[in-house]
C-alpha cells in the first residue's frame, strides 16, 4: 500500500480511518474522502494529481496483495476525486467498479460509501431514477449496518451529521422531485421516520429503538400527521390523512444555491423565541408564529377541513422540533384553539393505548427548594397538593424525592401516571439531558433502568410521564432531540413536558385543569392538554403564549 512520504502532504486528520472503516485493514490507512481537497489554484491541481497517483498505486498494490477491501476503497476514493472535478463518466465507472468489489467481498461498510457516491453522481447527471436506486441501496445497507456501526466503532456517532444523515436527506430530496408519485411519497415518509429513529440512536450512541410500522388509520381515524423535512432549498411537508392519499407540498425558502434553508428557519426560530418574553413588547409579536404556520400548515387547510380531523400530529425535523407548535397562528387564532396537538418521532415508535379515568393513580414527585445550583420552585408544593386532591396520588417531595425512593415506589405499585415537578434539561447531547432529584441527577440514559423496570417484569407500563418544570438547553437549537430521547427512553407511552421553564403559578393552574380534564370519560391526552392550555389562554393573567405553549405532548396522544 502507499505509505511513503507522499502521505505526509496530507493533514494528520486525513490519515484517520473513514467513518465507515469498522475493521482493521490496509484500506483504512488511505486518506478519508473528505480530506482529498484543500488549497486552491494550481496547487490544488498538482495536489490532486499527486493523490490520484497515490490512489492508482494503492489500487495496483491491493491487487497484488489480493486485498479486495483496499482495492474497493482506493477505487472509490479515485472516483471521488473525479466527482469533485465534475468528470461524471469517469467518476461513475470507478465508483461502480469499487462498489462491485465491495459487494462481492461483503464489505458493506465500504459499499455504503460508494452507493451514496454513485447516487450523487447519477443525480448530477440528471438520472433521477437510477440515482434513487443507488440511494435506496445505501439506505438499506445503512439499516443493516446500524448495529455494527455503533458496536464496532462508537466514533461513528460523531460523524453522523456529515456522513450518515445526508444519505437520508438526499434520498428524500430525490424522491420528492418532479410531482412525486404516491409510491415515492410513501418511501419518503418511511425515510423521514427512519431518519428520526437514526438520530435518536445516534443521540444515545447505541441502538435503542426498533421500528414497528403503524398506519395512521390504525392509530386514530380523526388524526392527521404532518411529516416535515428540511431540504437545502426549503421545507417539504407530507400530510397523512386517514383513508386518503398522501398530500405533498413544499416551500422554497432560498433561491441562491449558496444559501441554506436551515439558516432562515433557525432565524425564524430565534425570532419566535424573542417574542415569548411576556414582559418585552414587540411591534409584530405574532409574525414568526404566522410565518411558521404558513410554511408548515396553511397549504393543507382545505384538506384538514374536508377530512374532519380533530388532532394534528407532527413529525418535526431539525430546529422545528423545538418550536411551541400550539402557538402557531393563522392570523385569526392560535393552532391550539382549533386542534388537539401532539409530537412524535414517528408512528413507527408509537404503541397506541388510551388512558381511562380509572387509570389515573399517580406517583407525584418534585423538588421545591433550591438544589445543586438550581433555583427554588415554590409552586411545586401547591402543584403536587392539587394533583393529590384530583386523583389518587402517592407523593415524594424534596428530601423524599431521591432516585432510590423513586425506584422503590415505581417498582412497588403500578402507577399509570408519573408526574415529576422538578428541574430538568433537554439537550442534543445525552450526557447533558437529565432530571434533578434531591440527591443528584437522573441522566436520560438511566431512565430506562428506572422507569421501565415494571415493563421488564411484565407489569403494566407507565401510560403518561409528566415533566412539568424542564427546559431545553440554552443556545442548543437541537435540544428538543433530548425531549424525544427522554420520551422514548422512559418507556412511557406518552410524555408531557415543557420546552422552557414556566412561571410556577400558571403551571399549577394548567396542571390542575389537565387532571380535571383527564378525569372526564372518553377524553384523549391531547384533548386534555388542549383544554388545560385554553384555560390559560382565556385567562387575562396568563393569555400570553409564554405561559401555555411550552407544554407539549410527545408520543401516544390517545
């Protein structure tokens, strides 16, 4: 293999194994594809020629050594070189050779790189059908490799956004081109849900969730599901209505190829949160709420009206996961005034089960005093007391709210509802996502050990987990991923939580209304939360979205 002085022309980082090199092999000593380009002008050409010579020599030596992995890797890197020079035919031929060898050698970790590369090249040639086929192969290989990627090389997680996530997004982008067929829309929906699953597995750096496909008609005949995905040029939405064909629409947000739609979405996200301080006035306080409504929902208004749905469920992408969906505004009313609302990482992960008034026995815990650098929450005492008046409740407060006491209580009695009124933080990093107890913190990775113990013992799982004083990490626009992680890792069928820390008294009022609503026969969790939010919206004291729109329902909305 090429290991001489030529390699030292590359930066040290380029000698690290590719993200998909899972097994020790000479091929992993080759420069990573992402490192083949640096510099500009004539130096770039000369440097590229040097790399081409290194790779050509690597191909020859791999053949002499009969090292098929190395040969496949070097040929594919050579194809990448031609791809960057836009010499599409040579790039395609080399990539196809590399892919054939990788597949014949059962080197799936290498094959996925060249399946993706072939898809990109074919897309640039305008061969959309062939490109989709190549991307689908990469998608399927990635699905098979998921466990191996994490088990054999945990560092792959750190390359997720650069080397794994784009495969999903670019496949969806191709599937949605040119008036997509129902088959392509269904496939795009599958890929969007698979991306959500992959992001959560990457969040935990381990395989945590297996997909269980579920059609919307089988879950709730009065619910519509919005699947959103952020593409480079705009926002795409697929609407699933019970018994209806999938409905697709997209909004172009940027016209310049050098711009990215995610930047505009993040700016709108920031604008929305800037209006959520009830003590700071704004000349157009509802403008970002209305803008997001227009992008996500307005073009589906007719379909929603004709279908008679009562609940809107959102599978949101990227920064959109963190928006208070209840506060979106159609220039006449807030979205919560018209529909029940819920969030889900995907129906694949949803075990449908309704909660009845007879199942409202609650374990309520919380910390009202200042602990571990977190401020006091004096309203927690009243919140817990009000819950105990409305439903049968076992209470763990302050010194009694320790991890050990919580675990003993959960293990000893089948509480369908667990209500935790304590500080917590959702972050895009698992190690920074936690709930506060009197004596420490419960990390999101430990939640399954703590809360799923009954399910492992074949006892009834938690139907509803309520986290009434949590917030997303400051400055972390992907922090809502942590909320989804908590919701799924806990094993609860539904999780109700806050996107930011809300004023104590308003939270107590909302929670009182929530439990009162849950006591009504035949009411869903989403409808109960809506009634509670509307009670604040109609109150002169708490009508600002800050007080009621932070509360979101994740998972099963029935």
